[in-house]
């Protein structure tokens, strides 16, 4: 009776995390600064609304179908809000305590043999004490099923994402080195 409503909550959480980290960077890493959590919740919920609006009910729906669908949508909106608030309360303080943010949703493309890979870690972090680089990637899915579950057993992202980040860091170091040479007048 219903149009498909994917499990969008995880994707919406990604939007909120991106918003919070971007706010933090815009404020210049000021310790103790609180991010605008209401803005992040609004971004996540707008993402949900936008995706849901692309999936109208089937033409044969009844008013009862519409009521049930609106209930599900409101329930999912509340879930999205709860996920954002819990992530901000539990995960965000650990991140900013231990890491500096190098990049948010950094798109990285690299070629490995004949294949071109694309990577986009949620955050690229630098450990404040030991200088280790860390990819922070939330894992969420928009749909479920046996096939998808089996694919996670051979998930390559755990290998390709750190590799992509190392390439990005090398290119960044080369760019910064070149800029330093230009500034110092030693090309």
C-alpha cells in the first residue's frame, strides 16, 4: 500500500555531523564553544523531509494510508532528532577532546590500476598528542536486506578510505610545500 520509505535516519545523521564539524571549523577551534545543535537538528530533519517528498504515496492510497504514513514520518523525524542529539552529547566531546579536524566530507579520487576509486570520509582527524591521522566514518544504510548484509562481510571501505586519505595528505603536503617555496622565493 505504501511507497517505499528507506531507512534515511543514518544519512540524515551524516548531514548533522557535517554541519556540527563545519560550524566548529568556522569558529576557529575555540575550546568550550557550543555548536548550534538546533541548526544541526534542523539540517538533518530537512534532509529527511526532502528525501521523503521524493517518495509520494501510491496513487491508490486511502486516507487511512495517508494518516499511517504521516505517523511513520513524524516518528522517523523524532528518531533523527534523537540520533543527532545523542551523537552530539556522547561522540562529539570525545572527538574535539582528542582530535583536530583536518577535513569534513573530503572528496578524494584516486586510481588503482584500471579502477578509479572515490572516497569521502565523514571527518579526517589529527590526534592532538601523537599526530596520528584518523578517518572518522559513520556507517549507516538507506535500505536493508540479505544481499546488503552479505556485502558488508567483504567491505573494502576499511582499506580504500585510509589509502585515499594517505594520498590526499601526500598531495596536500606537496601543495603546501610548493606554496612555501613560492612565498620564500625559492622555487
